């Protein structure tokens, strides 16, 4: 009897052990069934909660299979205000779920996962998120920039905390790491493969602070892959990547997704191109709701897209233009006559930037009036509108850092800014950093990454007249009115609580009804109150709104030189076009309300009653201002750009190419291909 008693417990334990784990073969990896989510626990206050704690994706049902006869590859599509990042957070187990049992991860509890790596039973470990917005930090320092500054990436002296890309990939980004943080050798087996697949070989010994925007994205994806997750959530992975990299990154992601190593979910904007290997779509609507989901063909049918190939929204298609002879900003597609230019603002002669023996900019020869000149020769004059193009890491940001004087070598190189060198010359004073800042408006991903997130939206725009981000701005009555004008014009895009005016009758609405057929009232505010901008923290805004605020900050003081480095990257197509229209015309032009195939959107004069409001009349770029734009996307290039320079890929020994268009880029057939040449 004693013998059987000793056997029974073992049998019972084995039986219990079999119940703890399923085979996992048919279990979904994520299962959400009719669930509603909240950021905070809902209370009985009802109406108040709807404002302060709204429901997230109410009655959501979503299932991601662990395996199927044909692999499913999902994309989450929506504008920046529809909650793509919030949807990914829900998939990772964040936010409160009601009922609590409506969200589960059956596959992560399977024996297969236990045998593979027991740590993957935790959804936050098994489901890795790679984001590039300000909320999660655009760089590789975990979003922390305390004690850092913009020019640190260009200095030759390195601190102990200037970790290399290889350190970052291995997770060695703390001083005196413990052995627990170093990981086992098995975790680094795929390191060389990941480095090769993402073209990081030339970057492994480079400090992470020196990486360009596109290189940073590749490094973050590589780091996530090394954790060997079951699911990789990529939040707008194609934003900021140059055309050559786009051609290689999409096939790589497909290869990983097809092998389910790991399974990959992408989030995209409506204007982004949808990879042809995507099979299923979740299309997000307004107010944090899912509008459509399912197989790609079914979602296309529900959206009214007849073709099987997804056609992203573009300026010439969905957004519309006034006519075949005008650009989206209402500019003629062919200039009638060349515009006059003024005195030089930027003069570079024989410029070459290098660190030790490594040349990062200017390693080529140029033909200047029949004379072969070594290194970069470039002049920007008043009234010129330049576009700077080139692959990630080709030196575009380095070139701009010389102009904005963030680069220490701007003091020693043969560069003249506003007819002055940085250092005094005999009989000629130098130009100070504060004088440069007052004459240059600058927006870039680096500025976005370093900008203090706790400042209010209004304070963000007012800092255009500050010596530093946090120093008090130099304001006047006229400047206050100017800030109010910009906030009122862009309130629908910056104020989360904005509600468009409702036209009930002619008596109550007056002149609003009279002009309703001319402009879209949803794109501007006629209210004079801007107190809301003083209570909204910059960091709480959606990514697209943050980029808009930094664009306005660069533009508002009408600088002699406006530098827009990927300033429109991350914006929705409608907001991007609105910013481009504002850049060209200020408040004097607006888009019409209609936007259909039969009645496409047009560029109209702003009604006089709007411009008669105090301070509402603001012009676009002046003829004596110069503009420099950096972009990897054709639709983000302003229609006013005429001159361009394309830098060669780093390490190829190629030379910079220059060109000029006789009209807006969108009206030049083959113009985008001409810029990129064989690289595109």
C-alpha cells in the first residue's frame, strides 16, 4: 500500500503538468475578444470619464495566429491621431482590459514556448516594440538626453557614455555592467547575421550619437531582432529612410516575417506605400476605433479601393490639386521667368569634414567653371530655395550642422555665413552663435529629440526668440499677436480638444456661413482664444502635432535662412500639405472644402473677413529669404524648391551632383529619379 502511495503523487503531478501547457500548435499568439481598454480604471462619473479617460478601441476583437497554412502578415494603417501606437501597446498587454479575461496569449503558455525560452511567456518580452516617435525616444539613448547637447555628436573627444553601435546591440550601455546584464553567448549567435542584413558593418564602431536618423532606425530594428521575440511591432519603420534603403529593408522584413522569426506587424500612414507581402490590414478610424480589419482584399473593398494593389494617398491623387497647370500649393508647374537672387548667405569653399583619416563630407572633386576643385564648393544666396538629398549617412545633417554652427569644425573650415566667418578676421568681426540663431530658423529630428517635452505648446513656439530651449524668450506685443495667429490657424491640428464650428442658421453664424463654401472650416479656427496652448505640454501631443509645432517655431520669426531637415516627416498627408501651403502663402491662401474626384480640392484666396481679424494676415516666404530642405520623400519637398544637391553614398568615392528645376518638383517628369540617379 505504501508503494502505491508513493506513485500516486507523481502521477497527479504529471497530470497537472500536462494541463499547464498546451501543445501551442493551434493556439493564437494574441487573442482579444470583444474587449474595451482604458488608460485608467473607469469610475462611475460617466461624462467626466469620457473626457479625461476615454475608452480605447471599444469592443475590439483581434486574433493573431501562431501558425496557419498560409502566413498572415498584418499592417495597422491610420493617421497619427488614430492611435496606432496605442493599438500596439494594447497588443503588448498594456492598458486596462474590460473584461479582464478578454485579452489572452494562449501560445505564450504553451510547452513550445517553455522549451524555447521561458522568458517569452511574458508578453512584454515576447512582443517587442520598436518606435521612433518622441514619446519613446528617437535616438538610441533610451530617450534620455539629460546633459547632452546637439553638437556633442560631432566632437572628437569621447565620453565614457559614448557607447558604440556594437555596445548598443549587445546591450552594454551602462557603466560597470554586472554579469547578469551581459547575456549569454547564445544570445549573440545571430549578431553577425543581423548586422549584415541591416547593413550595419561600417557602423559597429561608431558612437550611437553619431548615427543619422535613418541609421538609428536600422540599429533599433537590429537590437529588437537580437532579443529573438515572437512578435516584432514596427511603428512606421519606413519613415525617414532614403529610397535605396527602402528597397532593401522591405524584402528583409518579408524574409523575417515569412520565416516567423519573428512575426512582424507594421504600422503605416495612409500615404505610405503598402508592401505587397502584407496580407491582412487593420484600418483605424477616428476616436480610437477600428474601422475595418481582415484580409487585404476585403479591407480594400470596404474602403472603395478596387485595385488589388494599394495606392497610397498623394498630393496629386487623393489630396487633389487645383488643375493640371498648378502644384498643390497653387504654383505654376513651369516658371515664367527666373527669380532674382541676392547676396550670399552661405559660402563654402574647399570644405572637407573628417575625423582622423575618415572623411565624412567633401571627399570628391568638382568642376567649377572648367576648373577641377577638390572638396565641397557651395553657395546659397538670398531668395534661393535648395533641396539637399542623399542616402542615410551621406552627410546631409553634417552639412546643415556647419551652417547652423552646431559642428565644432565650422570655426576652422573655410565657411562664411552672412558674409562673416565664425572667427574674427583682420578688419572683419566674426559672427556669434546668438547672431546666427536669430537669423536662422531650424527644424530637424535632432531638434525634436532634444526639445524639452515638459514645455507648453505656446512656450515651444515662443522659444524661437530664445537663446536656448529653456531661456526666457524675448517677446513683444507684435510677437504675441504673431504667436496667437499661428496657434489659431493650426488649432485644429494642435488642440486635441478642438471642435469645428457648427453652422446652424444664418443669424447665429453670420459671416461663417457666407464663406463655408470657400474653405474647410475644419482646417482653421476663427476663435480668438489661445489659452489652451499654454496648458498643453509639448510632449503630450501626437507625433504629427509635435512636428507641426517645431515647423512653426522655425518659421514664425521670418528668419533670413530657413532650414527644414525632414520637418514634414511623420505628418499626415493633409497636415503636410497644409504646412506646405502655409510656407508658400501664409494665411493668404486656403484649401477648398471639397475633395472628391469630380470636385477636387482647390487653392483659394482666404476670405477677406478672416484676414481682417487682428493679426490674421501673415505672408509666406519672403523673396529675400533663403530655404534649405532635406527630405527622402518626394511629396515632402516644397513646391518652391528649385536648386538641389545630392550627396554621394558614404565610402563610395562618388561626387556630389547639382541640378536645377524650372518649376515645382511634382511637375517635372522624372525629376525625382534625376535627383537620385542610380541610387534610387
